[in-house]
C-alpha cells in the first residue's frame, strides 16, 4: 500500500534550512515509523527551491516549488499523478485553497484523501471564505481525523460526517539524565504564543535561568537571566526538555501541542496559562493550569520550592504520555484507518 504524507513545510525537518512546526515533525516521524512495516511504501511531499526526488531513511521524498494557488493546482496534480499513492494524507493545511483542490485532485485521479486536523478550527476558520473552503474540504475528504476530543468537538460545527479520533504521537526514548537548570519556553515568535508573558515571568524570578527555544525571527532585547536559542533541530530538543525544571506554556491557542508531549516524555512538569488539551493537565495531574498570569507566577514559585509536588507531577506526565501517545502504539491506529479505506484490505497488527 502506497501512502503519501502531504507536508508542504516539511523540508525543514530533513534539511533544517526552513522553518517548520509541530505538524511537520509529526508527519516525518509517523512516516518513518510507518515505513518500518514492509506492507507500506511511504512517500512525503514537501516544498523546496526546485523539483526533485530523494530517499530519506525508508521514505521517498518529493520536492515541488512553492507557487501561487492557480499554478499550485497543476503542480500538485502532476506530483500526485507521479507519486501514484493509494492514499494522500494531509495534516492540517497552510492554505485555504489547498483545503479544496487537494481532495479534488484525488477525486480526479481516483485516489483516497485523509484530512487530519491538529488545531482547533474555531481559532482559524472565521471568515466566510475560510468557512466555505473548510466545509468543502471536510465534505470531499474520504476520511476525517482529529487529534483530540476538543478538536473533534470543534470540527462538528463544520461537518456532520464521521470523525475518527487518533492520538497525537511522540517518540518515547530512553530518559536522559541531566541536571535541571532552567525554566523552558518553546515556540514561534507569533503574537498568539505570548512570548512577552514568559519574559515578564523571568523578571519576577531574577535568580532563575530562563531558556527560550525559538523557531523563527530573533526576539527583541531580553533580560539578563533569559537566553534564547534559535531553530534547534527537532532531533536535539530532548536535551533542553530533560534539563528543564519545568516548561511554561503561555500560548492563547493550541490543539494538542507537541510541547506538552515533549515535556512529559522527559518527566518535565508543564505550567500552562490557559490551555489544557482535552483536560489532560487537570485529569491526570500532569501539570498546573494557572488561568491567569499572577497565578502562573505562584504556580512556578510553588514548583521551584515543593520537590514532592514536582516529582508527583513529573511522574504523572511521563506515565500518561507512555500509555497514550507512544508512536509505536498510535501508528497502529493509523494503519487501521488506512486499511479500512481500500477495498479488499484488512488490518492485521504488526506488533
């Protein structure tokens, strides 16, 4: 069975010369995990400077140039036709136009199309045009996947079709042993991530070291106790989580961010301002949900001083992520989806 992951910004996860996000990391990791099963021929479609095809691990990577929408339709059509996958798999989208023409191209070629939503659509599907294109995508897709209950519930405002829920994935490696040296923030510089609140938090704790892993543009002048590291390859981020006293999440919006899972798999507690994906922080006592900035200051202070509470939250987060998000387990859920979409196919676990 040939599967193609559509990951337009995904070239950066391989070459590290382009900006990418959590969705692109998920695409590459899941593609590599799926490719371990010899029943699958796995491909990845990305954007780059010029057209090309190359091998990465056991994956065939197809590179197409970035174009305006009217030209991109024909570029994608040619690429889909050459790749000739049985199923094209899209995790969210970088363009409203892509919501519409990718599933249409699959219809024209007689191929299956999966749309997987990783963000809460109520935050980005607001204009009339975006609502129309988003509804069209969900109507044309052969299968719809949501990565959390919150996302599934929000998607129901745009479709009455069946939505499969498949967990967010992460690679659970052997735990690193490292001194806990800093308070960590991870994200892009866009306004919704509220980097300014993390900087303000650092000012409240002048004796603590604060570290920011920033993907994108350079931040403005920072306090003396704040260090910024830019565009860290995702293969190297574990060491920063493993050496963190805690991870602070200041973002206004999040579907089920990789930052949570990266923290928990390294036994690092999370202090979140307002976002609690599917109520995990509260339900599993895997962190602290502050609700407002002043309470966040109190929560950070408590975790710095209460070693017993820190260890309890640390262990809870790790246990949760191992049981629910280990990529080796979750990839089997995706295989079930893939096999049920093609006639004459039946799922047999590879584990």
